[in-house]
C-alpha cells in the first residue's frame, strides 16, 4: 500500500529548479532515508509531500489524497529542519498543547520516555539546550500516533548518545508498524536506520534502492594500505589519508593491486573492503549529475532489504 507518492514532481523557486520530475512511492511499513548534498532538494520534497508547498508541475499524494487536505495531515507527523518552541512554556505544556489536536494522543510520559527526555517535562523550553529542543521537536511528530512520519534531518546537532536514543525512538515506531521518511546528512544514520535509500542530487533522483543495492550499484571498493608515498595510479576515484593509512576508492580493486605491485612501491597492511554507503554516495553524486546523463541511475526494488549497519569504520558520522 502506497502512503505517499510523488509523480514527476517538479518545484521551482523563481528560476531555481529545486526538484525536477521526481518519482517516489513510499509504502506502508517502510523506513526510507533521503540522502543528498546541500541544496539537493530534500526539504523541498518533504514539504511537498506534507502539503506545506505545492508542486510547480507533476503531483503528490498523501494517504491516497491531496496532502493539503487536513484529514490526511492529521494522520502524519512531521519535524521540519527548524522548529520554534514557545520559550516560556514547559516541555510538558508543549506536549499537552500539541496532544490536544488529536483524538488519541500518546500519553505525555510515554512519549517523552520514548525519546529519553522524560526528566525535562517541567523545564521551560527556552532553557533547553539545542539538542534537548531537537529531541522534543522530533518527539512531537509522534504524539498523534501517526501512520507516517516525515523527519527532516532529525538528529542534526545531537551528540552521539542523544542521536542513538533518538534512533531507538524512531526504530520503535517503525517496529510497531509505522512508516518513516527521513532526510539526513549523516550516512551512518541512513545505514543504521533505513531499509531503502533515495539519493537526491540537483533535484533529481540519482538512486532509489536498498542500501546494499546502492552500494553494489556503484561497485566501489576501498583499498587501504600504509605506504610512504604512492605514484599516480589509474582507476583511482578518490584518495583519503587518515591516521597514516591511505584509502583508495576504485571500481576494480584487483587491477589496482596489480598496478600497486607493478609500481614497485613499498606498502604494507593492505586491506580491501566493500564500499560503505558514503563511498557509494560520493560516487553517485560526483561528476555525472543529472544534467550530464539526463537519466537517473534508479534501479528500483520491489522489496526493501534488511537494514545494513555492517560498516566497520568508527561511529563518527560523515557530514556531507
Ligand atoms: N524558499 C525558497 N526560495 C528560493 N529558493 C529556495 C527556497 N527553498 C529552497 N530553495 C532552493 O532550492 C534548492 C533545494 O533546496 P532544499 O532546501 O530543498 O535542499 P536540501 O537538500 O534540503 O538542502 P540542505 O541539505 O542544505 O537542507 C536549493 O537550491 C535552495 O537554495
């Protein structure tokens, strides 16, 4: 069952085309990550789907109807990128105020507990830290027991512990049958939470598939080694040096290793790993943008695969 849909959705702001003929189907029970660099059109797509903005052409549907219909919007939850909270109200009062709009809201203590902020109920929102405000803003999206939740960069500005607590709240909602579309700059977040990833670039869908398939789609491998210096090698799509280790991104690791050996350079600690979502993302959004190809590399999938969190690199998110 499709809960939200964009069909050739285009949105222009003056002469800026923020979204360009985007197709997206969000099925019941999915947890989908929306990934893209700054200005890719993520917030614009979310704002169309929740009825905050209109398409310039194409159309969007929410719960089978018009997203601007209040009946449809009552059954969704949304946390925009920036939220204003009334500074003199207490956290509990804000929750009660929002709850009053719904027939069967989640009880206050349960909601705050789910997002790890139950100890803040009596605090004025004006005195909360940025991270505490963010958690409250995200919690409020869930108060009306929505079927579908849209979260625009929910964990921006949160420390690692707060981010994980918030992930737990989102996971619990999903495990109970909820559907989620969340945008993020944190690749680690998409890998940890999402079953499916939609990569946006310059307003176009560049890839739409399971996290695993998006990695495989680009077939990038990470070849890591320690070497004093390296000659220029063919087929290298990116180079990073971290803590004395050089990481080379390539689509043909076998050939790269042959070239390395052939170059006579002294190297050690050679390691070849499958790509992370970050590597795949860089490969997809680098260079061959939509203007260059004219065709998104969407491969589509019928069934979302399992969540992927197998990357062994440190838990520091990479902000793109
Ligand atoms: N109200 C607006 N008026 C004019 N241009 C806008 C407006 N909102 C967005 N844009 C432009 O549309 C494009 C897409 O912006 P959008 O905010 O949707 O991207 P995003 O992927 O959410 O970016 P970020 O990751 O930085 O939040 C950008 O070029 C942006 O400058």
